[in-house]
C-alpha cells in the first residue's frame, strides 16, 4: 500500500479483517471535529455496502480533530487516516491515497449527505464513467441545509461558469458527495489542499475528457453544534480563482 509523506495510517480491527479480499469500493470521509455525526455516517456507509452486497471499507481522513472523532470513527468500524497538513483537500488526498477499492466515494462526515446513495454511484462507475457527481438540486435540498445565497447565487453561478469554461454538463460543481475510479483519480493528479479541491477534480476530469455523470442526491441539515468549516466568500473566491487561473494557463 502506498503512503504519502506526512500521512499516518491507523487501522481498526474491522479494516484488518478484509485485507485478503478484493475491495470494490472505499468510502472516504474528511473529518475535523465531527464527534456528533461521524459514527452515524460510518454506520450508514457500512450498511449501504452490506446491503448492496459489495466488498468495501470506510476510511475517515482526520484533519487534526481534538474532540475524539478518531476514536468514535474507529469504534463505528472505520479505518482512520491522520493527515498532518490542514485543509479539505489535504484530508481527502490522505484518505484516498490509502483507499484499496477500485472505486472511491467521498463525502463529508457531518451528516449532510446520504451515504445510502452509494449504489447509485457504483452502478454508474460500473457502466464505465470515470467520475460520478451528486446533484443536490436534482435530488432535493432540505430546508435550512444550504444558505439562501449559496443555493440561489453562489453554487448556480459557479457551476454555470465551470460549464462555460470547461464544456462540461455538470449542474452541481460543488456537491461533496461524488465517486470516481481509482485509476481515473491517479490520472487527474490533483494538487489542491483547500476547498478548491472540489473544483479542481471536475476541471481536471473535464480537461482530460473523462466520462462524467451525475446522479440525484439529497442534502440535509448537518448535525454540527458549531459554525461550518466552509467560509462562503473566502472559499467561493478560491473556487472562482482556480477555475479562471487554470483556464488561462491552458490557453
């Protein structure tokens, strides 16, 4: 198994039990102080894997939690990867690097995404798509789950700009629930450490002419009792800057 520099792998007994099996799907969840929700997310993902008769694993990519999230995730049946570099992208890079599945599904550990939708994503990947994006606008957004400006201005505008610049049909550029083939991931060669990681993935897949599909998924209110990690204006600007900067470099 390849390990990135600065990544520490901690394996639960649940993870150790399937080393000899061929893993079809790995679920990777970035985590920073999600003690209230991570166990439920892990259990839903494990149930989805079992109900779909898949061989799979759940990896929690911890980004420096100090609320016991690591122990809670491990007790729920996940493997825990500790990423020493801070950032959404850094956590996902660390978790994906340790994934053993042919397919990888990523999603936040805050309770906002339904990991029970996993079979929809796997079915599309089995059909040959490289990247499968969730579409929250097609599946349904629970009241209060997405701020008004994000729902009616930020996400639609950024997605429109992404479609215009990169000729991709994706309607929800920034859905955090998405899946991809591991070999396609290796071709993408993603580098972003922050929230713009989400944009970089779609941009790179589009530039490489990968096959991209969308499936409807739902967005629920997260279970946090603190402000979200996402900062609307700062992170929106980072997404926008990345999309234009990459486009200009390719001209």
